[in-house]
C-alpha cells in the first residue's frame, strides 16, 4: 500500500500518503501513481488530489470527489483558506528557535530552488523548533504560501536542512523527514480538523519523537503570528 484512509466525507477523502508514493506521473513512466491507485481502489475516475506532496514527503492529502469538489478545494487553496502544519527533523540547530522565513524563490540547477532576499511574490513559512529527538531538532512548519519545495528550501535557508533531504544538503537517512501533519478547513459551513502522526522512518517511530509529539497534538493552537496581507 502507498496510502491509508484517514477520513471519508461526501465530497472528499482525506488520506495519509506514504513516503515514496508519487501523486501524479506520466502514463509511460511504468510506475503506479497515487492518483491511479485511488481511482482503481475506489472504482472511480473522478478522484482528484487537490494539492501536491513530494515523493519523499508523507502525510495528509485531500482528494476531491468529482469535478465540483475539486474546483471548490482548488479555490480554498488559492485563497489560502486551508491551514497546514508539517513536521520535520534536522541534524542541525537553526540560528533561532522560532520565527519566519520569507523570500522569493527562483529555480536553481537540476530541478532545485533557492530563496532570494527579494519580496515580489514571496514564499512565507512560519516555524517553531525544539530539541530532544535522538539528538535531532524537531520543527513544526506552517506554510502560509504554497510554493514548490518551499519547506525544504526554507529549512536549508535556516541552516537546518531536513534530515534525509539530499537535494538540499540534509544528508543520508532512511527517509526524508518531512511529514504533512495537520490540516484544518471549512466545507459548506462545517469545520474539519485533522492530525496525522507519521508512521514511517526510524526516528519518527522512536519513543523520544513520540514523547516530543505529545506537546504538539494541537499544532494550530501554537502562538503563531498573524499573517500580514495574506502572506
């Protein structure tokens, strides 16, 4: 299996994507994508993942049921009306324990991205961090925007690349330690909030990590600063 079901509602599925699964792919790649697997398992061609997680990233993913629901969720994401929190581990300590990373992102070499000091259309990530996980640093990341590789680049810019993220200098590990941990949003006046702890990776499965996570079961209640001008 490359996913598990967290919740099913009339208009959407909420799934836990496993690390290594590709959300979308080309027909001739020879690899069964998450989208293909879902449509096969539910015998339905009208299932649409509403956002993207990198192959190496695990965690919560919204899947719309039908074109109308897909359009609805696409609008929510465009308006930044879906709040998200991620977990990450790093082998390095950041210069500051909490704060924000903002800057424009531009393409670098070989499919990588880099952060600049300009603020024309900036990526914006808020974060908290704490120690005590097998000598590693635990980060709670809240992306205000949704740029490609945003969290991975933000962590690198903090001097604390994500453990296992070889593209951005995180070094070798049994996985890339980035996980989509929590989502909250509203659909037709109904409020939905989900928390999904990671299940894959030696460090994510360690007792020290689980103990550290006990304090983070309500990540949206952390003292996040208010985003300014939608950013």
